[in-house]
C-alpha cells in the first residue's frame, strides 16, 4: 500500500481545522463580544442620576448596566479600569468620540447632546458598577 504524504498531510490539516471550528462554535466562553454578567450594587444618588443618563444615551451600544452588546463593548471590563482608562478618557470619549482600538466595534461617535453634569454622573455610575464587579484601579503598563 502506497501513501501519498502530501495528500495525507492536507487531509489531516483540514480535519483538524474543521474540528477547531466546531469546538469554537460550542465554546461560548471564547466570544469576547458577548455581554458580561454584571452585579448591580445599591447606587449612590449621583450614580442613580448617571444610570438614567447612561440608559438614555450609552446603553443602546454599551448595554444594560454596561454589559456590552453587539454594537459596543462592555464597560464593566478590566480594560476600562481607572488606571487604564481614567475618568478623563470617558469625558473625552463623550465629547470628542473615540476611534476603535480595543474591540472589533466601529468608532464611537461623540455625544454632543450629553451635558457635562450628566457625563460626571455617568462616570460615577460606571465606576460604581465596576467596583461592585471587582474592577479596581490598576496602574497601566505599556
């Protein structure tokens, strides 16, 4: 019996590839775009105002309680810890928009209609959500 090594190699490679595709389809933990599970704390009064402003403007893309959607990333995620994305980064994102950089979503458009006082309340809301979910300040290292 004669073996055709190149054909055997290609067949093995294809079988392995198909197997990995099916494994990834069944492994939902590999989907970084899926909404995260969020523990919701008892909010401070300012965070409650921030929640209302967030729901009116941000939740459409960032999801209920910042859990993310297929339109925008979760804000209750360690990448947004205050050491990597300080409060000023949130202010700038709202006022100037932000180019896509950490996630496969498109650019975030600026939100000119959100008042500065609402932005400050939204920041408090996001930070309280993050803290309740174990996301704390970590110094950013490059």
